[in-house]
C-alpha cells in the first residue's frame, strides 16, 4: 500500500520537474534570426548590410557566411 503511494508521489514529482522550466530560457534575443549571409559585423557590435555599416560611419570587421 505504501509502495503505491510513494510510486504515485514519485511520478507526480517527476512530471512536475519535467514540465516546468527555468526563467533563463524565456528571454532569448532573437535578433540573430534576421542575419543573412553577406551581412557584416561592425566595430560597434551591430550586424548590418555593408551599405548601412558605411552609411552609419562604422568600420566592418567580419562578413557573415
């Protein structure tokens, strides 16, 4: 009888742990989804097209592939 109670309690706790998540994963920065091959990474940390980078007066550092 006690074994059944502990088994049900164990599975209830297991389900609770598996179905809950931590807060760290909710606020993710999705700006990288808009990056396209050929865009450049500039000295101020922005990822834009080459034309916008030069237009803003930034120096391109790397090209995204």
